[in-house]
């Protein structure tokens, strides 16, 4: 079974457009879990443009098991492990404590490391393990000592992915934007083969496989990857939830992910 994790960044972005506490990411986390999602994902950035550090702490305190009736619901926090502390953009918001300090405080089930710069609109590339491996290895060890499963955000490059296991990571998350763009043109088979080869390399190295970025109900149905454990979806899910409601949107994504 492929699990569905819902990214709540866009919910927080709507909240931040006004000086208000609504919509509350914790309320929407509860709603998607009660509707059948297997977890929630957030990607706090130092400027706190959407999900804030305090949101992550509050999400970490939610009783996911009580909401779902299952102990398998997970919080996944994404971000750059080398992001330093930064003052809050305005009064009334807690400072960003730095990514590693935030993770130490929250201790989520999964941490997905992403090499994004502070000024990026969204994530747009995976790690270069040859360049960053020496820096990543002690970070991964620290995260695992805190009880977190560690995933690295990666481009579909088998040569790079083969190096990940030696760093101590548990999984990779395949960055799927190139697949999504190709799918829009109706000619995605060649790109899909790249992702299938990358997934095969991950499995051969003993790594679990997650995927995310620009996935939606249309292209997810054609994302045929063996051993795909989890997808995280936020932007497209938010749009679909506005159209048909959270329970129906979750139902449709689960049906596409795990057809009977």
C-alpha cells in the first residue's frame, strides 16, 4: 500500500494572508486524518511564509492515533538541515529556531531533508550527494538518534541514489516535477522510465521510496513505481478539497494510489 501524506503549507499560506489564526493547520490536519490520510507533511522555511515553527510544535502534540483509530499516522517535517535561526518577520510570531533545533523539539516520525535556499519559491532540485554527503552524514545520524526516520529529497539519478544508503538515510523522496511537466504534454513515458530506474536503484540499495512535488489526481494514476511507500501532496490536494471537500478529495486520492 502507498500511503498518502497531506502537505498543509497552503492552508497556512491562506492564514498568513490575514492577521488571524484561521484556518488553523492543526484543525485541517485533524480533518485530513479523520478522512483517511495516513499522515501530514509540513515544510517550514526560515521566513515562515506559510507553516511556522509554532505550527510544527502544535502538530507534534496532536494525538494522531485518537483521530484515526490507528497508531500508524505520521508527521513528516521537510526542510534544509543547514537552515539557521532567523528572527520572526513580525511581532506575535515565534522566531524560527533553525531546522535542527526545531526537529529536536518536535521529534516527528519522519524528517525529509531538502536542499532549498531561503529565497526559493518552492523546492526545485534534489541533493548532490557527492558534494554534500560529508555534511549530511552527521546530520542524519543526529536525526536518527532522536528517533526520526530520515528521507533525502533526490532527483531521479540512479548514480546519486546509490550513494544515499552509505550516509545512513532510510528513504529517498523522488522529486517528481519533471514527471508532472512531461505528463501535462501527454508524453511522459521516457521520463517515467527515468523514475523507474531511480526507484530500482533505491530498492537495490535497501532504501524506501517516497515521492512528491506537483503530483495530482491525473498524473498520480500513471506514476507506476514499484515499492512506492508514500506520496506527499499539498498544492493540488488543496485545490481539489476546495472543489469537492476534504473527505471526497481524500477518497479520490486513496482510490488512485491503491486501486482495488
